C-alpha cells in the first residue's frame, strides 16, 4: 500500500534532534511563552523575511486573529477565492464578517482579473490563498489592493518557503498567516500556527489577543483568546525549520519525477505559474474521470485524496448564504476533477514509479 501521506519517516531522519529538543523544553520547567517560542519566532521571521512572527495555536487561529487585528467585523466584507479550504472562510465568519467569493485563475490562485469587480465600499480585506504550495499573482493583487487602500491577508498555510519573483510568501500582505499542522511542509507534532507581519502595531495587537487580551498578567485590555504556540511544539519546529529547504528540495524532486513520467491523455498535470516557485505541499492533477481514476489507484494499493470535494459556498456550513450549484462554475469544476497523488518526504523510487505506472495505465484503459 502506498499511502497518500507518510509522516513518521521524516521524524526518524532527525529523531535524535527532535527528541533532544522536546526534552530540552520539558527540562526547562517553562512551558508557555518561553525561550523556545521566542527563538522560533525570531528564526521563522528571519526565514520568511518578515519583521515579526507571533506563534499561535493553529493556522485557523492565525487567520481569525489576523482579521480581528484589522478590526474587521459585522457588516464588513472580505474577498476570498471560492476554491479555498473552508478554514479560510471560517476565519471570516468567526469574526461575523461576510465572505465574498472570487473564482480562481488557471493556477488555483485568486484571479486578479475578477478581483476588482468584487470590491465594494464594504470590502475591508483581500485574502490571497497560496493553494497547494504555489503562490498567487501577488503583483496584481497588491496593486489592486494598494490602489483601493485595502489590506491584503496572505493565507500561507500550504506555501512555506514558496516564492513569487524571488520573495517568499508571507512578505506581500499586511498581515500573513501560516499553519504548522503536521502534514504541512513545515509541520509541528500537533496543532500550531503563526502570523508574520512587518507592522509592529499589528504584531503587538496579535500578541495581546492571543494571551486573553493581556499585555501584563491579570490586566486585560481587550477581549482576547487563548491561542499560544507551546514551548514543546516551538522547540520541535526549530529543528524542522533547520531542514525545511532540504525538505522542499526533496519534494520538488518527487514532483519533477511525476511531471516527467506521467503521460496520460485523461490527466492534466499541475502548471507552475511563471516567476513563482512551487513547494509542492500537494501534487494535484485534474481529470474529468476523477472518481474512476481514484478507484483505479485504490485498487492498485495507492491512496489519494481530494483537496477539496465540496467548495465552501456549497457546504452545509454556509447554506444560509444562499449559494447554489452553478454560482462559481470554475471552482465547482475543480471540486469535481482534482485529485492529490501521494507525495511525501522519504518516498522511494519504487513508490514513485508505481504511482506513475498506475496513472498511465488508467489513461491507456480510457483510450
């Protein structure tokens, strides 16, 4: 069986360092808002190329607090691409703001050509989601946002280390969000996330919000939450960050093998946006025979996943917004055609060959 993902081998590769980091954090006797978190925040900010990093409990909390830090709430609108994972939209509605959906372009990112027509006097932010590890067209998005004086929030949950024209994602927006969920390219060993920003005022605001709205213990300035990246996860992420570029290079090699060896008339391979670097959080193909392809691969012991089968606007969670099938046909077409092939660090040559052979075999059966 070839799983869709496999996490343990990457832990085993640097097991001694991970174990040492966890023990170091435990032996310190300080488990919340300590030196490990401060060190990781500094190291990750430096890696991204941003001035400030604030470690949080999860990527969803990062999105929620980013919107809250911008004082977005009831009556406000936030523009977001329709094909994103629902967490991006949940962050908007958690702040009681209204999501305004925009179709993706040919690279799964928000389409700048459709962005401006979605802007109204109620628009308070634009959320750009670097889906699957490929950056959006940030030049066009930022140009529109700056001209309209609208802040940009980057959802970098899947794009650690990805670049647009040489700059890493997380450096284009006003405030930018990362997830360190275990399956991410920079994954913790539990839930974890962070915000990065060059705005000191926003950074201080998020630090207050994450800690019960308190800058000084027991003195609460605003209504905050409990969302703090703990010391053990921070220590483990410091190890993982050391090897992130190595991790990304390995994933790029696997993706290149797929791109060079999958040859099927019924499968569309992912395209890489010019002047962008893809970090291959996921290797997503498209097929009009997606369900049959998935069943074919499953029968040959190859697990796959669909990212994502139900667009947020058609989910039960947002039924009250009144959207219907056909409102966002590009997004809905992708939901019915995308399939994520296995891609994980420490994947063997035999596993890669087996995946390619099975995909190509399905294409031959469909001729």
